[in-house]
C-alpha cells in the first residue's frame, strides 16, 4: 500500500501537480504526526 501511494505521489509531482498546501503546513503536519507513538519518524529540515 505504501509503495502504491509513493508511486502515485511521484507520478503526480512529475506531471507538475503540486501539493495542495504550502510548505509550512506540510512541516507542521509532519511534526504533529511524528509526535504520535505509532508514527515512523521522518526528519524535515527547513531550507
């Protein structure tokens, strides 16, 4: 399932379709998600 989502995501980005939220919101969501005990943590560093 994760691999299918990843493939779709890459396909959309290559087609020029961008994410529907801005970068700050994505970072906020990632931080919030990583606070959950069941989350697999990812690191996002602001550029």
